């Protein structure tokens, strides 16, 4: 099996494929002025695009790690998440609170998918 | 390879299989009034049951992420963990502090296993 | 496929192989008196050694989770990280803030690699 990488930067890659397993980077919103719902929407749109790069989609997501800078925003994030997931194909998931790399960022999501 | 899911909810699944790799959701105790040891016991019992759903068991756990709301409870969690693991078959593991989704929750554990 | 473990302890293993996927434990520095750069260097040297145990190396790292006790030290960690990664072969990565298991520890890194 070969490792295939997409959107390769000097620090990290956004997508890494190993056989039929796809690893995405932890993703944050481009516009940190948005609220949790807005940021979650931006992130999930990025995930859709990156999964497409690897020839897969959200119905194949295996697991997700979600970090919120304020765990009290859990329901707001979930509202957007629940509308996004592929019914019947929801991933394993864990959500915890953590401070993120830049001020204003309220959500970060990292997923693994099959292809 | 096909993705197989168990205990599928509208938000997440508790178990996701991709080939011979099994992803479990981040699990917390049902009874948040219990202390760290009690909660860890409840979680590890859930993990045993969920691994069984996927036709595997704790001797095949590959890696574990553990979150504690108070890292000072590390030894209490470990006391229960050390008694649970399959000797000679311990997983890769990382434990950090994080606030969890509901008040009272003191431990969350997310594992990946082989089958 | 068989699960192969290296540096197996009673609590966790430092390296777990499942087929061509390698899981490393969350690693911290041996000398917590070092600053973030020094600790990151120690951790990445450990990762190099552990990947070698599994017959692989940093050019095959798939994903990385990094925890910093102070997210403000992000750039210092990155300075060492950027010099370490294999150009063109950078992993998917997520970095968040979290308190770690022992006082003085400033960085923890957990990676998955192909072999």
C-alpha cells in the first residue's frame, strides 16, 4: 500500500490516504468572527471538499474528534452537525473542550474516513 | 472493504468497522454521580460490550484516548484501567485533561481495535 | 492480520502494529525542565526510535495529535516540528491545549504511521 497526500504543506497535509483509510487534518473555520454554528458549517464544507479529493464522502466517515473552546456551545455545534451527517452512516465521535491555536476559533474537527 | 456500523444514532454510531479496524465512540459513564473509579469501570464495561458487537475484545485494542476533567485523578483512573487491560496486549494510549460534554462526567475514553 | 506490540508495559504499549498501520502512544519528554522546544526535540527523537522499531520512519507518518499545556507556545513547538518533518510527506495534524499528566510537561505528541 502506498501513502498518498493532498494539499501538502511544509507543516502538515490536509488529506493523507493509506490504503482505504483517509486521515484529514484538524480543521478550523476561515472566518473566526462567525459564531459556533457558522464556524461548524465552514468546517464541514471543508471536510466535504477534502473527502472529495480522496475520492470519498461523508457517508464513509469512520470517526470524528471535535474540540470546542466552550463546551457550553455543544448544542449549537450539534445542530449543524446533525443536519450534515449522512443518515444511517454516522461516525464514532468524541467531543471535548480545548483552547485552539488562534483567538476567535471556536471549533476544530478532525475526521478519519474510508474510501 | 465495507464499512459496518453498530448502535447507529442520528448523531453518531457507537461502533464503526472498516475492514479489520474498529472505531468506538468516545464513551462516558451513565451514572455521573459515581467517582472517577466508578465511572471508569462503567466505561470499560461498555467498551467490552461494544467490542463484542464487532466480534473482537480488549486483547485487540490498538490505541486509546482518555480525557479526564481533572488530571489529578489520573492514578484513580489508572487503578481501574490497569486491572482491566489484557496483560501483554496493552494499547498505545494518551491521557490529557479536558472538560466534557455534561456536568458530572469525569472520564471519557475512545478506543480503536483490531478484529 | 496480526497485532504486533513493542515496548509493552502493564498499562500501555509504546508501539502497536495492525497490518500496515502503526499506532504510537502519546509521548512526552523525559526531562520536564526543558522548554517547549527542548521537550519537542526529545519527543520527536523518541518517535523516530519507536517508528524504527516498527520498521518505518517519519516519511510515513499519517496523522499527529499534539497537546500543548499553553497554546501560546504553538510557534515554538512548530519551529522544531517544521525542521523535523519529511518534506513532501507531512501528516494530517491537530494541535490543541490541554493539561498533561505530570507537572512540567509542556508537550505531548501521538502519531499514527504506515509501514
